[in-house]
C-alpha cells in the first residue's frame, strides 16, 4: 500500500494534467496532498522538492537525495543517507535549498505542506482521539516507514557511478533501468529515462531506449532484467555482485560474468568526493536566506 501511495503521489507531482481541471483546481493532488499524509508524505513534497530539486539536479551535488559521497555497499554509509532522506521527507533540507536559491513560490508551497503535516493534522487527530499512541502508530509511524522506503530504493536507483573524460558522471550509468520487473509504476523502473527523457510517455520507453543504444553499449549502462529495485538495493548492501551480474544486461555481449560483477562493485563503491568534503562544500553554497 505504501508503494502504491508513493507511486501515485509521485505521478501526481510529475503530471499536473493528470486530473480534469475541476478536480485539479478544487481538490488538487489526492494522494500527494490528502491521503498521502497517512502514508508519511508531506503535502506538496513531490510537486516542489522532487521536481525542482531531484529532477533538476539528477542526483548530483546539492540534491537532497545526493549519495555519491557515500559507499553504496556500506550499511553505515546507508545510515548517513537515511538521515539525509529524513531531512528531505520532513521538508527541512528542501526548504533550505529553496531559500538559498531564491525560489520563493516553491518554498512557500512546501512550507504550507509542512504546516499541514506537522501541525494541523496532528492537532486534529489529538483533538478527536486524545491519544498519543494513535498519533504515533497511525500517523507518524508511516512517515518513518516512508523515509526508510525512499532511502532504500533510491540507494539503488542511483547506486552506480562512472565518470567520463571530463570528470562528469555518465547519465546512463548513474541512473539504472530494470527491464521486466514486477513493480514498475508508470515507467519508473526505467529510472535512467525517467530522469533524462522525462517527456517520453512510459509506454514508449522500450522503443526510445533503442535510440540510445550507442551510449548503452559504450558505457555498459546500468541496465538489469527480471528483478525489483528492492532486490537491487539488497544485493548492493549485502555485496552480492555475482547475483547482480547475472541480471545485468550486457548490450555488447562481450563481457564475462566475473568482469561484470567487478565493474558493478567498483561503480557502487566509487565516490564523487568524500562525505566530509561534500559537507564542507555544501555548507558554502547553501544559506538560510530571507526571501
């Protein structure tokens, strides 16, 4: 149910034309801003943070989902990432980003969502139930579950990184694709094209991918077959690269399974910069400014 709530809220955030005009203008995004509060989602989080930060930066530096200062095979580094996602899901890091970049409209919309999620709805629940345990178990616990869920799947969606000759991360490596997965919602399993060809309708992704075959072969793109994103994350954190290699799609047809496993391990452990250097670099570029 949480996966479904996430998928629908995510779709609403991406496609404001999903609903007819009268629904859009009166009710708004049902799963993102109404039912979503009972699944750990701060209203307007997808409309603002997900679109204006994560997709704007494609997982790069200053993204509230940034993870390339971490070892994606390390449980301790995953805990650092979990804290980073907590700051994202709560709205804190996104509000700082919007203020630092003078994005007043996005900031105010998300701030409204934070007031709804953290003050208005809990107050109504306590007024009706007069129960702290109900507030925690029914309302707040899903927030912690959603935070862990997003951290876990995104650790895999952007789990690999390779640099080109200019030192930039390669697009078809830093976001992965799953072909034939059982949990594909609106084409998000092709996370590669979800980021870098977001205007392509999800039913046309397979055909569009063929037009990028030269890059997919050249860079040994992060494409896997017949598994879920949860499995990819599990294999990464348990360092089971042999199993991952068995699901890897080698478009060149020339790589041995041992070679693929070694390549995946190197890409999963590679860092763009150290965690300490990133924290220092980030602090010089983000400041809580007055809008």
